[in-house]
C-alpha cells in the first residue's frame, strides 16, 4: 500500500458563505460532483454537521463518508467510514480562504491504496473535483 494525495485549488468570485453552503449541503454536493449523493444520517445539531453521513457514488462502488469536522465558512473534514475498497484511510479536507477576489477553496484527499490503483484514483478524483468546482464557480460568480 502506498499513500496517495489529491489536491485541487479553485478560485471563486463569490463570498465564502456562498461557496461553503454549496459544498456543505450533502444534497447539493451531488450536483457539484456529478455523482449521486444522499444524506443517510444527520449530524448532531445540524443535519450536515459533524457525525452526518452521506452515501456517495454509483452501485456497486458506493462509499459512506462521515463528516468529522466543520468550521463554518472555513473547513469541512470527512472520512470514508464504509465501503471505498481497495482504498484505506481515506480522509478529505475542504478549506475555504477569503481573499480580495472572493474565496479560494483547497480540496485535499489522502488515502492508502496499491500504487497503480492509487494513481488511477488520483486522476479520477482530481478531474471530477476540478470539473465540479469549475462548474460551481461559474454558477456562483458575482455580477
């Protein structure tokens, strides 16, 4: 098993609360990523907050992701808690930073996988996240 990392940055011409809202809501996340996403467990005190879980992907490759940390308009952390084989120790982090142009998002994922599988998954995740964030950026642009 080797450790693999995906990192995608995207600049948004929109305030952090708009970008955060689109990526924080499990039901909207599917639209952004272009894959089915369904909230399967509510978080404590907030349906999308810490402890909430979502099923993500297409059958038979459905993974369950659980939100592990949230700082409103700043950070969303999550990990795969069910499925996702042959990936292990899959953790994601979506960080939001205000800047003069709006908001920068950095989406980082790390996981362990066999080398060839890891390289392939990195390419697929990078492309999917980049496409999704670009599409979201266009839809959130300030006039």
